[in-house]
């Protein structure tokens, strides 16, 4: 379930509400997220958060036997495309583990505020899968090819401190109330002229958007092939 609320200072707040599933995302959740991100109206900033002690445990693994392979224009790609194309800044509030797509979606957020207990993992290879969320493109660009290779091949957990050092997290919250810190920052941005905010983000990210979208499709195709190979081998 995805909850949406519009707050003061033109803040558009999207919240993942599946704490009983460690906020793992299923096809229905991707559909809702894509719809929300494509309908922010005149919001000046988007805040992305989740309920409970886990930011997002990744894809709902229970759906791999029923919803995969996924089409190139399916709910997951539509969500990722919508997130990467949001015209205004996206602030992510991350508590606890961010795993799989829970970690790769952060590559498309403009500011990531993490709790001291936050961690990131990219466990695709250990699951017999390939990277998604354009992480095969954006991780090497962000942290370098060798570091990206190590994180993707081992799937080890990255602490909040290491994530800040690598540039995967903007900063660690100074207090226990991460949401309050995030909302204060969002309010500051929301009070600035929206046109200038949008122009700044467009200048920073605009030239790379088509490449990112192509990467989404290429990665989904690769994952689909791996899933089909695994299914054939198990027969």
C-alpha cells in the first residue's frame, strides 16, 4: 500500500506502508508509486519515506513465481521511469535496511537522509539475478567501477557511514526524528521559486535521462532471461 499526502510548502509526501512485509514492493505497489510520481501537480519537492523499521526490503520475492518475467514497459519500469523523471527534487528518508530496489531507487533521489541504523544492499547476484534500477550504470558513475563491482558481486551490507563516504547517502540525520529533519529541508526547498528549482535539476540530470531509461529496459531484459534460464534448469 502506498499513501500520499500534500503538505505545506508544496511538499508531496509518498509513503510506503507495508511494514508487515518489511516494505517489500509488489506489482500493485509499483503501479501506485508510478501513478503518484506522475501526478505531483505543482509540488515543489517530493519526500519519499516508509513505515516501520525497514525502509524497503526490495521486490516482494513471493511474486517472482507469478509476476515474472516482467515486460519492458511493466509496472517496475514505469515506477523507475517516473522516479527518474520527477521534475522537482526527491528527498528520501531511509531508516534501517534498504535492499535491492530499496537501495537502487535511492540512486534516483536527489537527497538521501539516513538514520544511523540504515544500511544498503544490492543482493542481486546471490539471488541469481542481475542489477536493476539502472544501478549497472549509476553505481559505477557514483562510486567507481571497481567499488561498484565489489558491492554488486558480494551483495554485502553497506553501513550508513560507508554510504555517506561513497556518496550513496547525502548525510546521516542528526536526531532520532529523521522525518522532521527531512520535512524541514523539504520546506526550505519548497519556499524557493519552483521554476529555479526545476531548472537546476534539469540542468544536472536532463542530458542523462534517455540513457538511464534505456538501462532500465536492458536490465529488465537481462533479469527476465536469467529467471527463464533458472526455471528451465529446474525442470
